[in-house]
């Protein structure tokens, strides 16, 4: 059985918060490109590739965390992978709002996009920033489905690893 080491909880929390902070800083430092992807098909392919990459990262971290693997990953790795998905969706929402003005009401900045992605992920949904266009609503629906699937997978893996 896995027994936590003294001070391990604090160390794991610090690592988790550190990874989330590092990912957030990276999100803000990477310049926003105004690249027009070649039409709808190109945008869908780019979205699908990004979604597959984030999904694969989450699955690898969850698998590495799971029982029988020797805990080669930590909860911090799982949380960081899930948070990268939030940042991925925030980037998608920002691009969507810039290429289709009015598709996401009140989304103008990276902070707005991160706030919107976090509100969807947490299922809070205040309504101040919301999908107004059909394409934006479709992306939000994918985001919600993604959350249900991967948060469920992560929670199950964590509970089985105990």
C-alpha cells in the first residue's frame, strides 16, 4: 500500500500549484497569433489535433498515476495535464472570438478566455461571458463533454490508486 511520506502532502500541493502557475504564466507569455487557418476544414482539423494531443497527455498522466505502474506520475501531473486542457480551450475561445466577433459575448482578452474556460470546466457558468454563436456553442458542447469524460477518468484513476 502507498503511505504518504511526512511533509509529502505539502510538497505535492506546492508542486501542483507551481505547475499550474507555470502553465498560466506560459499562457500569458506566448503571443497570440492572428493566423487565419485555411477555412472551416483547417480550423476543425487544427482543433481536433490539439484536442487529441491534450487528451493523450491527460491519459498518459492518469495511466502513469494508476495502480500497478508504481506511481511514476503524481497527482500534480494529472492536475497539470487537466489544467493544460483548460488553457487549450481558453486559447480556442480567444481565437474563435477574434475570428468570429460576437460569437462569444464579452470575450476580448486572454483573461476573459481563461475565465470563460475555467467557468465551463468548473460548471459554474456565471453567464457574463457566454457563447452566442452556433460555432461557439458547438465548441462549448465539446468542452463540456471533454470535461465529463476526462474528469471522470482522472477521478476514477485517483480513487483506484488509493
